[in-house]
């Protein structure tokens, strides 16, 4: 299911294609409320999320117009230099080894070091992407990644050649699985879908090799699309499920920048859930 990094077209124009003047009517971002109480402010400052980095765990959504999936590459060098492994489920067909090689060279790191720590699986339909997301526990049994990146989510589910009912079912399953991998409740080895050899015994070290919770990052260009009416809330559903939502835009120098449009502290003892103000 995994494919090795291979040559593909260059993406020198990836950054310039992030923003376009058109915005779909369904697209909006939930802003961090100004009237947050003191406890909420403490929770926010304690986490101090930084742009161009991924959270250590939980689901984060990065979105914008244009070729947003390409910008996922710029998060990889920091992760790979830190020794983390990345499972890259590419629904946008955006994985570009030439760009990764250039980023590695700029940091004086052999490209082979990068390629050993990233595995790529491509999906060309929403059903394939849903299946890849469902198989994450099996993938991690052989490739113990700490980070999961998914591109074209939920964009791939806007395909008008697929019936609304089928697209919704595939989308809801994938979203539920992404949330599950980001905020797990039981170890992989205790799950029924964890791969087991004949005889039903869990392989030695399987629990430690299949690490979670994962840092899950979804990259979307949903605002570039005009989805069918029955699917216009898909992006909103992903945004609502994410602990952090970031938006790409171009600054005055036409360079991409990230703006945090929503943050929800992870649930736990003493946590505060922020609600949008009216």
C-alpha cells in the first residue's frame, strides 16, 4: 500500500498559488472569541501554538485557497529533523520528492535521512482515502509514525460523480477515524482491528511500536470548491472536530502566512472549551 518517494513535477509555484480571489459561499472560519474568560486565556497561553508547526497530538486543520496541499511539505523538515516519522496519506496527489530534496539540502541534511522517515500512500478517490485512514493502525504496526498528514480532506469527497449518500458515508467514516487516531481511548493492541498473526497473539513490542495519540494534520483547499448542496457542511464538520484551525493567506509581499482562526483546548481535567461569541 505504501509507495516509496519518487520523482514528480516541481512545485516552485506552490506558494504563489495558495490564494485566489474566489471564495465559495459555504466557507467560513470560527474566530477565537474576544470575550474568553480568564480560565480560557490561561488554557490558550499554556498551549502557545506556533504557526508552521504541528501540535504534538490532536487533530489540526490547515486550509486556504489554491494548492494548499503542497504547503504541507514545509512542515516536514522540522518533524523529520526531530526524528519523527510521518505517515502521509495523499488525497491531493501532492507529494513532491524534489521539493523535499531541496528542503533537505537547504538544511544540510541528506535526503536519504528524510526519505527513511516518511511513507506515502496515495488515494485517487474518496473511497480510497477513507480506506487508507481506516488502515492507519495496520500501517503503524510496520511503520511506527508519530505524525499523520492527510491532504485533500474533505476536498476529495466533493466529486460530483459520486452520489451524495455514498460520499457522506465515506466522509463520516474517515472523519470519525481521524478523530479516533488523534484522541485514542484504547491501545492499538487492544483493538479488534489491530493486525495479529495466526493464533491471535499480539506481536512482541506491537503496543510500543504502534504509538498514539498521533499528531493528525488535515490540509484542505475546500474554499476553492463549490460542492453540491448536500456536502457544503463537510468542511465545517472537519473544522468543528479540529483542536486547531489555521488558514493560509498571502501577505503584502505575496508570501504565504498562517493565521490561527480557531483553537479548542484538548478535553481533560480542568480544561475549558471555548465557544464562539455572538
